[in-house]
């Protein structure tokens, strides 16, 4: 059980790290003003960008945790099979 929890936590951290490299470019692309719309409400835009970054990080953490949870369960099953196998 400890191994599964450890895999899940590692996955959550790795998911956040990966998103920290990908999200800024995606958020910048998504929040770039279109042609003819150079003026913006800076307070609203900064709130929108911060919210988007937090949402990306939460999604990355969740995906990493779920992915590594599956790997952790498979790892545990494999270790149990090895222990049950006759020597």
C-alpha cells in the first residue's frame, strides 16, 4: 500500500512539473489579443491567466496521480506474484 501511495504522490509532482513547462506557452497563446483588440482590462486578464495556470496545474497533478496510481497498483501486483511463486 505504501508503494501505491508513493507512486501516486510522485505522479502528482511529475504531472505538475510537466505542466509548468507546457502551460505558459498554451496560456500565452490562448490569452493573446486578436487582431484589432490590443486594449484589454488588465485586472481581468491577469485574474484569467492566473486562474488558467492553477487549472492547468491541478489537471496535471490529477493526471499524473492517476497515471502513476495505475503503475503503482500494477507494480504491487507484480511484486505479490513474485512472492507467491514457488522458489
